[in-house]
C-alpha cells in the first residue's frame, strides 16, 4: 500500500487521538502535502522539530492500528463489498449463474459477520475455510 495513502487512512481513523501538535503537523504534511520547510516557515519552528513531530505522530498512528486494527478491518470490508458487488453484477448478467453467485454472496457475508464476532485469539485458531465448509 502506498505510504501516503496508508498514513492518510491511519490519520482518518486515529488522528483525533494525536496531540494537537502532532495532529497539525501530520495534517499539514500528509493531507495538505506541505514540505517540512513549508511547515517550518508557517509554524515558525525548526525543520528538525517538524520532522520529529511528524515521525512521532506517524509512529503513534501505527501503534493505534497495531492495537485496534480498525484500518485493516475497514480495508477487508471494502474488499468484501467489492466482491459482493461483482458477484451481484455477474448474477444479473447471467441468470443461469444466479444460484452460485447468491451462495458466494451469502458465504462472503457469513465470513464478514463471523470475523467481526471473533477475538484476535479466536482468529489465530480459525479453522481453514475448506474444512469449515465440510463440517457445516
């Protein structure tokens, strides 16, 4: 994933948890695309101070994600929604595949619901998909 896109997502999810200084520096650098020098001039602080504040903010955002996994789950849900949309479009285009597409949509929705109800410890012990289908 592109670093700017990743940091922007992290900022969207966790930016309010940063200190005011970190939030402002990260917003200016990652969202407004200002250089360290431009931020330094605008805020009347050293370039090193800008660099340090942005790096601390970035590190803090990553720590929040490591603990909470909100961005990861968001991206997983985005992919699942794309898959569901694609399957629905296939079903609309080829009525003879409707049943198969609907089964896959139901399966994908079950995966989403099942994943949301699991703790991280449960996920580590998760039964592989093929075996889960056999025991249903």
